[in-house]
C-alpha cells in the first residue's frame, strides 16, 4: 500500500483550465484546505475553504457568516458594512441593548449609502402580562423598519432579532421581534424596501435620531 503526499492535487485533465478543480493546502500547512476552479498552480476561482476549526466558507454564498459583534456604549447608530453581494438573508441580533432614552429602534439597509426613504413599515406591541390583547400604539414609518409600538424607559433592554430577506432583484422584506424587559412588552414589526443597488450594509439606529446606545451587544449574520 502506497501513500501519496502532496500540497496540491488537480482533479480533471481538460485543456480548458476552468473545467478542472484543484484541492490544496498552503505551502506551509496550517490546518486549512481549499477547493478552487482551475489547474494546480493556476486556479481562477476559489470555491470553498475549510479552516483549522472545521468551519466551511463558500466563496459565492451558501454558508452562514457571523460578523464581528459590537458592544455600543455611545453614538446614535451602529453600522455593519461590507456585506457581500451574494447575501440573500441578513439577520440583525440584539442582546440586552439599551438606549439613553425611550425611542424605538430603527433598522435601515443600503447600497453604497444608507437608504432613508422608501420603506413601508409597521409595528405594534403586546404586553406579556395580557394574553391576546394589543396594548402598544402602532407605528408606521417610511425612513426605516421601526420597532415602534412599545413604551420602554431609559432602563429598558431589548432582546431579539430582525431578518431582512431578498425577495427579488434589490427588493428586500423584513420582519422582527424584540422583547423589552423593563416594559414587559414584545414588539413585532415588518416591512419592505426597494434599494437602488445590491444591499451591502445595515444600520441600527433610533426613531428619534438622538437617543444614544449605552449597553448591550449587536451582531449580524448573512447567508447566500
């Protein structure tokens, strides 16, 4: 029984390089491996990479990518940019996020810059102490997807997520649920927006535009 050792293995013998694939590890192996289109030593397109922890990343989507979490303690907005063009679903996650005042959250997306018009959004809230009874005022916004519909306090912290899903072209729909602990309310909301180009960013801000973030963790994940 023989053992073949190599840092790069070409699969396919076509005279057209893009019809072949190459499976390779770095010249100084570090626990990662990559599958690419093309001939060994002359690949033209990365397909997937497996890192040293066994995590798989697909170059053109299909995998879930978790961004770097932010823990805002100041400022009126938290931005995530450089979302890849192949993303078809983006999830915004809030854990214990607090504001300096009582404003509702506002979620905006954009292409090159944040869209501040063109949204169709609605929200309402329900008290966790009153089953099947709507107690929060509704909120309709056109400058973003609002979580309005609850009356929190400056001590309130929010937990939950908002999901943006591509429906066609550059049109996205959104839905979200946030639990606001101090107010003992659950806010539900949804909406949609048609962007001018490919979505590449998400912003978490406030309806009044002046309340600042003072606690909690925010992150996003995207998938193709």
